[in-house]
C-alpha cells in the first residue's frame, strides 16, 4: 500500500454481520447470503457479474433479499454480441440494477493508442479495461459477491467462501464466493430448477466466457478456464489485483 492511502479496515463485527470466514465454510450459499443481508445494509452489497451461469445463480439468490442489488459488469468493449444481448435480456426480464463499469478510454481511443493490445500485451489490456474500472466501481461497497468456484482453475483451488481483501486504495472488502464448493453440475441443476435462461454460448462448447478475442472453446476434459487467453494465463487480474488480508 503506498503513502497517502487511508486505511479503511472494517472488522466483521463493525460491518454488523456476525459471521466469521471460518464459520461461513460450513454454511450453504443461501445461509451465507441470509447472514450477510441480515447484518449489512443493502447499500454495502454488490455483485460483480460477467453474466455467466455462476453469476446468474448467485444473482438469483441475492435478488430474493435484495432485488436491486447493484450488478457490476465490466464493459470492456470486447464482449461477444451474444453475451451483451443476454445481459440486456436479463436486465429487462429481471429488472436488474446494472452498473456498466467503463474504462477511461473508449474502444476506439484504446485501439488508436495501443493497437490490438489484447494480442501483444493482454495483461495490460485487462489492467486498463477490466481492473481499473472494477477498482473504481467497488469503492462504495463492503460486501463483494462473486460467482467464483474452486474447481474452475488451479488458481482458484484455495478460494474461501468469505475472504478479506484490501483494494489498492486501502479500502477493505469482504469478498464472498458462496458457490466456492459447488461443481458445475450443481450450478446447472440450480439454473434449470429455477428456469434461469441459458446463455447460448455454453451450447457451442464454451465453458468460461470472457472477451471474445481472448476466449476459445477448451479441449475436452480440460479446466473450464483453459480456453481463456490461448492458455497463456488463467486470470485477467480482477480476482488477483486485491491483496488477500
Ligand atoms: S480479456 Fe482480452 S480483450 Fe478483454 S480486457 Fe483482457 S486482454 Fe483485453
């Protein structure tokens, strides 16, 4: 943490939620959500969503308590047309409180300045079009819900259901991944049981869906995220930029 940043640590008790990180491991997804919602104010809670099935399952659960929970979407400008159309359909059907987190530069300005940065330097492209807009968008919140799961990739194997994270600004967040211990089949079963519309890209073989130029269909049996960035990396940075406390 650099000089000049204000330390804004909040303990679990200060947030009003009587739930420890260890205690959360034994609870179900709905139990964790109920505990957080009971103790925290709705204004402290947000969900980041790429509109993949895990995110829709968490959103479906959260909306039962907080229909207007802010849904932060990283609008990089490089998404599949099918994904954007699915996002817009769900915003309309579910009346979502969508927060489009935009980079400082338009796609046109970005490509004029850097060319195809996602080809030559994907880490920098993600830093500009995903990580920086996310950092700005998270600042007002304390409870950051995600659809992350341990089995998605080796980089997520140690994921806890509730983790303390420090943003580069010094702001402390409670990062909550209620599906951490879920397998893909369970995600699909929940989505089917609750009639959550399915993004058509799954039926074409995609198992993890991000920006179109950096997403491919993985080989059979490979990790869900192995089709991202041509296998050169597994994370874009939005789940690694914050420091786990
Ligand atoms: S996923 Fe690809 S296109 Fe999207 S921000 Fe990262 S490098 Fe750029």
